[in-house]
C-alpha cells in the first residue's frame, strides 16, 4: 500500500531537515544549536509513525522488505556517492578509505564519515521493531507502552547514551530510544489528521482555542530556546524521575508547534515538494557542504556561519542546491542502479 501524501506532513519534514542542517553547523549558531537537538530527530520518527498503518495489512516479511527498499537501498546508493566525494576532496591512504567503508556498513552514529547517514539504518530498525511489536501486541496503546518501556530501558541500562552516542550496529540501541516517537505518531495519527483540518469550517470558539493554544505553546518553545525553561525546571525538581520523561514531553511540544507552522505554510508547494525528498536531502548533506565550500574557495571566500538567522538561510540554500542541482543527476543514476538490482534479483 502506498503512503498517502499529506502536504503539511511533508512541510513538517522539511522544517525538520532545516533544523538538522542548522544543528550540524556547529555551536557558532548560538542558542539555535542546542535548541534543534531537542526535537529534530524525534520529529522524523514521529512523522514516520503517522503513516505506520500503511504497512499493517502486509506480512511481517513484506513490511520489512518494503521498508528496506524505501530506506536501506537508497542508503547504499548514497553511501557510494558520499564515498566518491570523500575520496575526491580528501588525501587519505587506501587503508583509511577501507576503514570508512567498514564504518558505513556498521552505520553507527558519530562513527561514519557522513554524519547524517546514521539516520537511515536507525529509522529502518525502528520500523522493524515497531512491526514486531505490532504483531505481538496488536493494539496501538500496548505498542506505545512497550515503546515507552524500551525508551526507559535504553536510558537506564544501555552502556552508552542512545540519543547521542549509540554503539550498536545500525544504531539499534538508538532505535529503541526513538521508537516512542514513532509509536506516538501511529497512536495519534487519526486524531491528528482530523485536528489539523482546523482551517476547514473552523468556528469562532475553535479559532479562539487555536489562537490561545498556539500562543501558549509558542511562549513555552521560546523559553526553551532562550534556555529559560522555568516550567521544565520546576517539574523536574518537584516530581521524582520526571527528568527521564521530560525529554519526550519537551520534544513533542516543540514538534506540535512545528505542526502548526507546517499547517500555516500549507499550500506553499516548493516546501511541500522539498519535504517529499527528505531522505535525499539527509543523504546529501555532506556532499552539498563540500560543493558549497569548494565554490566559495574558488571565489576566494570562506564560509563561516554565526548566528541563528544566517544558519537558517544557509540551511535553506543547502536544501535548494540539493534539490535543484544534485537530485536531477542522482535520480537518473538511481534509476539505473535500481534496474541493475532488479536484474541481479531475477538472476538469483
């Protein structure tokens, strides 16, 4: 079953990609750097969970196979592209390049040369974990509770911080940590899709509710951005153990504000199209940085991003270059890549 496109979800994902690009620009972006790490990865797991039911009528084998084709086959292809760029822009020995290839195979966050590519294997593993829980537990609420249990296990028993320093192959430990967002997306998807139709026939009371709710939510998010999270500080001090769940609460509240912004931007087709290309944008982050740095060098300039607004603008430029320049070439080559895979599969 093909996933039905929902425009505001696509816009939500491009907002997430911009946040990821900004986060990877370093601490020179000021408060924005720490802020985006609160929510940008959870946002993508949540968005993927919204459409998790599209696979529920498939067998486990077919569901995993479909996810592998959607995520890991592009990962292999983008790994090759990234390796070509790495070889073309660096001066390492052959042994080092073999080491890079091994790191790409294991795909562990902070250990692969192209940092953003870790996400592919992690979200694939999260999808597989979700399909296992779906078949064992049947009901979404039980799946959510099991995902919450995995979250608590990952932050209390795993040897490394699964949110930032996973150590297991294909980031399975990180998938256990982020699965709760995937499950939340699945559990909330029906109500969320209905709720986000607020523009259609909204009465005065509903409009007032949305305005007040959005204002309160925006105020909270601004306080988090400014590192003046008084609400979180009070709750963490007064409720024992609340700090363990507060990371999820904070991420979801920021994601909800992004949902509202995405709905407001609905109808802006370039953003929606960009949101349909998020895997390609993610996989080309290092590539486009190398291209922009080389172009600046030719012009006798050096790219240095400081401050939140320059970071957002530069991230938007990165996304535009990928979509307008890289994707037309890469997708033509990808079609041939897929054709070769099908030939090999038919020969086996």
